[in-house]
C-alpha cells in the first residue's frame, strides 16, 4: 500500500520558479510517453495534438484575496479569503499571533471592518459589510495571493501573468497554473490543428497548498472546491468520444472537475462542490491526458498525476526534470502526460 513517503522527491530550492519567463510559451515541456521522455518547449504543444482532440480549460479567475489588517485589540493579522459564502460572508485563513474569537472585529486594508462569526474547520467564518459584496470588497482593497513558495510580494507584472489569458469567472485564490503557458498564438495554432476547446470553472481554494499530514493516505481529508460544468462542455466531450478523439485536461483542476462530475460514468452538467481524492488506483472516467506543471513533494496533486500516468513513470519524469534543471511549481515548466493503459 502506498503511503505519503512514496510521493516524496528531492528538489533543489533554486529550481522553484520565482517569476514568470518573458513570454508565456517560452517555458519547457516534458512529454511523458509510454516508454520515453522527450524534452520540448511549450510552443511545440500544437504538433503533439491530433485533429479531433479536445482541450478542457479551467476559466476561473484569481481573486485579490490577500488582505492585511488589525484586530480591535491592536494585533496585526493577515487574511486570505478561501471562498465567499453568499454575498456578505466568506471563509478565510487568518494568520495572527492569537486566533481571533467570535465577535472580534478586524479592520482590513485600513478601509473596512469584518466580524469573526466563528470557525469552520481550519478556516474562519467572516461577515463583510453589507454595502458591497465580498468579491467587491476584496477586489477593491486586496492583493493578488502568490503561492507561499514564491518568496516575494506580488508585483505589477503578476496582475496579468498570474491569470490565464482566458480567465473569466472570479473565484480562485490560486491560479490554475497549467493554463499560464497558453497565449493567443498557441490557442490559435491549436485550433488550426482541428482541436476543439472547452471550459469548466473550478474555483481553486487555499486548501490546495495545505500539506498532507498523515502517512496513511486513507486518513487524509481533501479540501472542498466548487465547480461548474457547462452543458456545452459535456456535449463537446460526447462529440470527441464519438469521433475517437482524446479528452486532454489543461491542469489538475480541470481534471478534478470533470472526474467529480462523472462518478456515475459520464459527465453531468451542473454546479457542485467536490472533495474528490484522486490517487493511484483511481479509475478515470473522462481524462485521456493532462497538461500540468510540476507539483510539490508529498502533495495530493503529485498523487493525482501518479494515478494518471503511473507511479514509476512520474518518479522517472520528476528525477529527469530535476537533473535537466526544469523550473518547478506555479511559474515553472510544464508536462504533457498520457493516461497509462488500464
């Protein structure tokens, strides 16, 4: 039985990308096939796709979800909104020297006050002022939340580069980073190949960065994330299957949304929350391939890609990527994975 330690790997810290490259498609691409690894560039991707394939993108847009503030007692706090609950309440991570108690008021960005209503697991339940929605408040006064392994504050360039070019629906606190490599030229070349494009919306939560704290994976509780699967995407998947094409997910978030919506065998359109935990042994219903970045050691996303491509293939690919000095994590390089035969 696989345990958490089976998903560890050594990573020199200098390989963690701290900033984007000059151009989105300048990144490298490691193609992980059945028997071989191929070192390419992301601009080579269109030639690896076939007429009749379908790429499924996550069109969620990153919120300005990080805010600094002060408690009514004077203590400094940092708030990371996890997700809105309706128009005027939200779940959030709150970093403070002492955890705020229910009834505490926090002044955020020296602009507005929120009230702590209580706890919901590791998150705090906050009430925002009624004069505007949660999204309005944080978009007006918050900062872009770069991942914790990027050791700098968000800069002006991140405002565009930490969003995909097709981002539409506000709701994520982290970018669906596999999509960051696509620019308009790559998308046009993909279409010219006869590849169709479709979209899901999965709002990435702060839980995506939470470590797995148990060695026995059966004991791990996944974080919840909300997704929307449009009927037109369901229809595009059915048409791709009928033509013998492949469904290739752009990013683990797109894959999670499709698989969560397909637990009865085929995708069902609609909106729901998922805490699906995809790890080796999982039977895939939809995804034939995956474009993804490199993931953290001992992370659930590393387990997901191992489920799709095979544990040993992923171990070999990651060792190769470290040896060849690929750039890792959100602003890093990409992989193209094919699903291992059943």
